[in-house]
């Protein structure tokens, strides 16, 4: 199939979806799905779940805890990228003995990916 045909079919499909009022919801679902896939790819679900605690807190609990706090997004982005502090003055992750591994000990997360992951997590407040 040539590129022009694919582009035309995509534009027609998107136009029909928007005309039916489905475009925005479909695009939002795609964003949430791609963010969830990113969390899977970056091994976030090794320690976290959307609901229910595992080694780390549920993402819904993180969203509830940090929603409305000044600079929470920036703090969480730094945590996603760099882990939590260790050593004698350890800042344990979520107030438990578990710590989020430092960057060198886990899958690398770019600044843009960290932002996407944090926005996904914060969107889960229920």
C-alpha cells in the first residue's frame, strides 16, 4: 500500500471519527494506552500497579497524594528519572523501607518519557 493511500485513509477515518464525536475520546484513549505501554516498557509495573500496592504504592494513590501540591509534578519527574536518595539520610520511597532504584540500576527514562509517565500517573486520581 502506498503512503498517499494510507494518509488518505487515515484522514478519512479521523474525519469520520471527529464527525461522529468519537475523535477526541479515541485520541485520549490512544494517549492513555501509549502511556500505560510506556510504563510497561520502562518496567514501572515491576514495583507498581494502577490499583493496589505492590513493592511501591499504587499509581492511583500517588495521584491522590500529589494532586494539588505545588511543584508535585516536577518532584515526581525527578523521582522517575533519578530514583530516590539512599544512604544514611535516606529518603525512602513513599515512607517505606523500599527505595526506587537509582537511574543506573533500572531502565533509562528520558526527560520527555518521565513527563509522560508522571502525567499518566497524575491522571489516575479517582
